C-alpha cells in the first residue's frame, strides 16, 4: 500500500475543492444584497411606524370624542334629575 499521492489524485482533490468553494461563493450574500435588504427593511419600518402613528392619532381622537359624549351624558343626567325633582 503506497502512501504516495499521485498527480492525478491531487488534481481530482483540487478540482473537487475548487467546485465546493465556487458553490459556497455563489451562496454567499454580497454587500449589494445586504444593502438592498437593509433598504427594504428601512422602508418596511417606516411603513409600520406610519401605520402605528395613524392608529395612535385615531385612537386619541376617538378618546376625545368619548370624553365629550360622556360630559354631555352627565350634563343631561343632571338636567333630568332636576326636571324630575321639580315635579
């Protein structure tokens, strides 16, 4: 059994290694891919923030309207008690 590596075996090994390295290189993300993803994430973040802001503003507006209605109901409740008490 010979421990010597033939040129043919070395060439086959190197060819196999080169093929695997090329496959790894193809699967790696480039800087452009990363920048593109970061831009997309930034746009999505802005859209989510805008949606949150709009929801918060609408909720605040509805809260104010509920407070106004509550005050009117209390005022009318007092008026009804005064009217019933006058009878």
